[in-house]
C-alpha cells in the first residue's frame, strides 16, 4: 500500500514567482469539461473526472502543505521546545526564532481567530483543510476509477446502514486509492479514498453537485464561505479518517481524529450550512458507505467489468501519464 509522505521543501518552492491565488486556477479547461460531464456522467468519462480532481486538488494541497505541517510541530514546540524540520525551515525562511514565530503566528502564518479582516484561520482548521485536499489529490494517484450502476448504488446505500459490523483490512480494498461514481436518478455520489499509512484510511463522500462546485472553485471570496484563508475561499470535501481492521480480524474499522478535529474535519452545522452544495454527512456515514462499497465488490452477486484506458499524450502530471483502469459494477441476479 502507498504511504502519504511529507516531502522536503526547498528554497525554490517558496522563492519562485508567486501569483496570488494561482493554486486555484490550474487546469480550468479540463475542470470545466468535467463539470459539464457530471450532469450525466458515463463510465468512459471517469478518466476526465480523475484529471479534473487532480488539477483542482493537487496544487492546493501542495500550497497548504508547509502551513499544515508546521501545526503539529508548533504543538511539539509548545510542549518540549523541540524544533521540527518544518518549523526550522520557516525559521530560516523568515529569519526569526521559533519562539518569535509562535508568538506571532497571525503575522507569519495567518493563524488566529476565524472571521478576522485579514483572513486568519484557526491552525487546526488549516490542517483539516490540508488533510481533505490531500485525500482528494491522492485518490487519483493510482488512476483507479469505479462506476456503480443505479441498482448497485441502492444496494451500497442500503448496506451502509449495517456496515459498522463489517471488517475491512487493507487487503480487502479494491485498490490503495480510487474514485468511485455511484449513479443515482437524483444525482450521483462520488466516493474517494487513499491509504495514508499501513492501515490508516482517508475517505471522502460528496454529491456530484458538490464536485461541480469543488471543480469550479477559483478561490474567490463570497458571502457565507465556510473556509476563508488568506483572502481565498477553500472548499474541502467532507473527509473521514479511520484505522482499518487488523489482518484476519472481524473488528470493523474505527474512526480516527484528524489532528484533534472531529473525524470529518468539518462536522460543524455552521460550516455545512455555508457549504450549500455539500450534504452534511457525518464521519460515520462517510465510512459506512465506503465499507459497504468494498463489501459489495467482494460479493458474488456483483458483476464487474474492467477497462484500461491508455494515458493521454498531453498529460501534464506524472500521475496522468499512467493508464486509467475503469471498473463498472452491476448487479448479477
């Protein structure tokens, strides 16, 4: 299984030319195509959805990374005065001591009470946003896509009500990462996941309408936005993290806190109201749908047909140079 890693930052990462908000505007033509396709998505269009999610999430995830990774290191510094590698980098970057950065986090990192005029945000919320964009980005890494028929989606949704009793080990997953489209007459659902560490799962659930909004976000400020940070609006997809079942165990997966946040990272009623296109699924519901999805894939009544689509010659990222595997799920009487 793949592991999420914290890549080392170099001076070039931050000393190059910077255009305000550019991390929100990558791949807009592809994202616009995917937005239109989501109105009636077909299995053959899954590679387009993977590309659009990659273009939308990966630049934001990489932009947020140095801000997010300093959060747990500030916690460590507060407790033991130990300076971690990310905090040491920021000290060098700003020419300040770790103590000075800690005392002035609002000035140097825009960490502070939410709703301030400068767009400050509580530091653990930054880590929660980062974790969500990381999941969306890494879900496309292996280029595995799944498309469930309406009948299969109904079975998956029904099974999610009892999936808390079902064990899921890393070996039970159809792929280490993936994106599944669950077709419904009233509009599809999109399920995304990836393995962070050996048994740590990150999983997301969002409506097709929510994905349309996510793909269309260019970071512009607007009233009622749930996550404003440094004068941009972020729309992280509702996310849950869980520990998968130990090998050969009947123990079901257990929810895990994201850096002290509630497991979904955004279970607050206020934030769900602000994210108008995102239904307020709880972390348990998100995990339940995923567990039911993996369980249904292993049933004899589930018929699967897989197709491999060659990589686009015009691919602009390393992951998009991989071929895509599309698995269509239907019910076998």
